[in-house]
C-alpha cells in the first residue's frame, strides 16, 4: 500500500505516493532525480547520504520517505543561491576539501549544520563532530581546514544571511 507524502525539498513543494519501504535517500535520488545525495553503504555508516531535515543533518538512508512527510528538506542541490556557492562549498573549493567527491555532498551537508549551530569550533571538535562522515580519499586534513574556514565566515556574520535565506526557502 502506498503512502502519500507531502514535503518541501529545496524550497519546492512536493507530493508523491511512496511505498512504506522507500528510504528517503532513494526517494530523493529515484523519485525526484536529485542524485547529488549519494548512497555509499545503506547501513548508516558512511554519511554520504546526509541531508538537512528541518535544519538537522540526517542520514537519509536511515529514514523512510513517509517519515519525512511535512518536513522541509535541503539537499546539496539546494545550497547554492543566485549562482553563488554556499560558504561551505566555497571553502571546500578554496581548501581543496575533496578528491573523488563521493563523500562530498554528505560531508558538506553535515558541515553546514555544524557551522550553523556550533560556536567555537576547533580542529578537535570538527574531527569529533564529523565522526559520522567517512572519506576514503582525503585523510580529512583539508576537510577540517575547509570547515574551520567556513566557520570563520559564519562567525564574521557574512554567511548568516545567505544560509538563513537558503533554509527559509527550503
Ligand atoms: S548511505 Fe547512508 S550512511 Fe552510508
Ligand atoms: S573525496 Fe573521495 S571519499 Fe571523500
């Protein structure tokens, strides 16, 4: 039996019928064509599938699509605004926070939550808070540098408007 879900994805209202077993990650990729959300393990280990659900970073392979009914979701496709990268994306580019890129969308979404919610991030806390996102290429060093750089942008206040706009649109 299909469930009807109604939610907002990257600022767009979406209504679909989904099977009860459909994972949110599958829904985003296969029903909505948003393949920026990756699936690396399907067992809640890697974090590649991370999206924001009502502003909280969530591994979308751990949630059924019908459980997202009524929520507001932001995926990697929803971060850039008016042709400008989100500050976390820009920091990844500047500090070369990626190699193959497979983990990157989930990593970026987790970091958006971090820089939005936590003050006083330092290298140790970033490494601890990103524990749920696995990268097999980079050794994490540049990811941590990019996170701290994006956190500085947030602390200076120049990113707050951009991201708040993003979340409000989603
Ligand atoms: S695919 Fe969701 S945590 Fe790996
Ligand atoms: S950049 Fe390749 S897995 Fe992270």
